């Protein structure tokens, strides 16, 4: 009847969907498991690539502070020479015609003109070197660079979050594996005690005890057989827990290792207010959203740059290579340079800039509201874990005390059973109660460890380092 209590405790160890690690029969403690995971897990490469991409985008944004220099060479051949046709008439000034005397009277009339002038040859090679530099961009350049800079910080927070998630998973599966090992050991100890009880019952029954009947003997054998079955389940749960830990560490499935038993977790000494403040200062999700709000300020600045003129500096050096040395490709025009300053100011763009500014402001209000909601959600989760840890800590202390009572009760029942002072079912029940008490203690310890690692993940750092 009470044996199902053992099963319910043991099955808990298999219910935690875990993942495990492997390194050729080494003894690994928690720090070793975390170190291996940080060295091997592929998720770290992904977050590192995100940081590298953000840094590359920052370099692209910083290019706006440098002049743009471009070289251009163009070789062309046209179907014919390019010419300029002059048609019409022209008149000489009266002063000139008067000075010529009678001959000038004929020149005083409009003189017709009709001629083709060759401008440049059909074969031509042009080369140029251009330099452009933005002098004033209405703070658009500074806003884009600031966004890219904060983008690096967001990527770094994402990388830190990946590390926190990896450490959290390793700890979760490590403690689950420890719990499975403890439950397996507890089941083995329980089986040994039931075997001893079975032997004792058999001797009492065969020696003709008046209080020990065959039903008692069969009851002990049944209990032993059921405990042996539960032990098989506990061993399976322990193996799966180890495999789950190896997977979380990024190990190969064929590797094997042994875990070092850990001490009991230390309860937290910080108050709830300090924990919430720490989460708001260190939680990577909160930090990323804070940076997103700051980026929205830069986006507003970028959108407002449309209200201002764009001023730029431009310079060019050119050279023309062609067999024709007259027209537009004469000696004076064949090579040279130009330098100038230009301005572009959109006096009216159909309220496009206004729309961009309003969109950026609305985006900022949205992010600010999301930040408030996230702060409240994280604070609530911290409070929940804080209460969970307090409860688990109390359960750990109480269950430890219960283990002592249950152990003493079982020893007394065994001694009394040897003297035929108690019934068989009472001894079996005392065995089960001790096992259940010990299993409850292990489960409370596991709950405390789970609460602490969940709190560490929410805060974004080790609780003991606060």
C-alpha cells in the first residue's frame, strides 16, 4: 500500500526532461561542467557571430565620417565625331562698319552663317578621381553611428544572455542528475533493507513464530520485488539525466563521465528589494530593451534631419585622352580639376519628414511601455522565485528533521520485530516512511537548487556575488 510512495518519489527523477555531458570517465564537478559547456557549445558561436555583425555595421556607419574617393575610367568609341552646327546670321556693330567707310555699308547687313564645328573625336578615354565629403547632415550621421554603437551593446547583451542560458541549463541538468543519483542510491539502500527484512521474516516464519505468518513472508518478498523494479526505473532515470547533461554541455553522445557530489545549496541572504533592483540592473532582456529605447531617440534625430539642408564638399581631377586636340578637347580642357561646395534642402517633401518623425516617436512610446511591462514581469518572477526559495529552504530543514525521526523509527521497529513485538506490516511501513522522508528531503534540496539557478538567470548574475 505504502510502496507506491517510493514509486512516486523515484518517478520524479525521470520526469525532469534533461540533457547530459560526457568526458571519458572523468570526475566532473559543477564548475567543470560549466567550463566544458562554455568551450564546446555551438550556441556561443552564434552569439559571437551576432556581435561580429554588429561591429561590422558600426564600421559601416563610421564610414560617413571619412571622405569618399572614387576613381573612374571610361573608354568609348562613337559612330562618328561629335560636332556643333552653327546656323543663322550675325551683324557687325555700327561703329565697326562706319570705320570701314563705303565697304562697311555691305557689312552692315546681317551676315549669314552655316558651319559645323568638331567638338571631340569619336574615340576618347576619360579618367577621373572624385572626392566627396559630407560637411553637414542635420545630425543624421551622428544618429546613425549612435544606433550602430548601441547595436553592438545589444549584441553583447545577447551574448551574455546566451552564456547565462547555457550556465542555467548546465546547472539545471547537473542538479537533476545529482537528484537522480541520490534517488538511485536511496532505492538501492531501501532494497538492501527490504532484503534484510525478507531474510529476517523468513527465519522467523521457518522457526515457527506465532506472530509471523506466511502472508507476512509473502508480503516482504513482494515488497522486495517491487523495490527492485523501482530501482531499475531509478537507474534509467539516472542514465537519462547524465545524457541530458552531456547534451547541454555540447559533448558527444559516446563520452562518459562521473559526477562529483555537491554540497547542499546555501539559501540567499538578500532581501527581495535588492534582488529586484539587481534584476533591473543586470537582466540582459531589460538591458536590451533599455538600449532599444535609447536607439529610438537616435531614430527620432535621424528622422528630424530631413528638416535641415545637406551640405557637402566635392573635388575632382580629370584627364581626357583622344587623338583630336581641338574643340572641347583642346590643351586647356584635356586635364584639370574642379572643387566646390553643394547644398540640398528639401523645402517641401509632402510631409514625408513629419511622418517619419511621428513614426519614430510612436515607436519610442511603444518601447517605453514594453520596458515598463518587462520591469514589472521580471520583478514578479523574481518575487515568485524568492518565495519559492524560502519555501524550499524551509522544506529542506523540516524534511531533514523528518529523516532523523523516520530513521530512528525504522531502527526501533526492526529491533522490536526481531523480538516479535510488532507486526510485519508495521516494519514495512517504517521502511517506506524513512525512504519517503529521505526522498522528500532530496526533492526539497532539488527544488531549492532550481529556485536559486532560476533566480540567478533572472538577475543576470550569481546570487552569492550580490
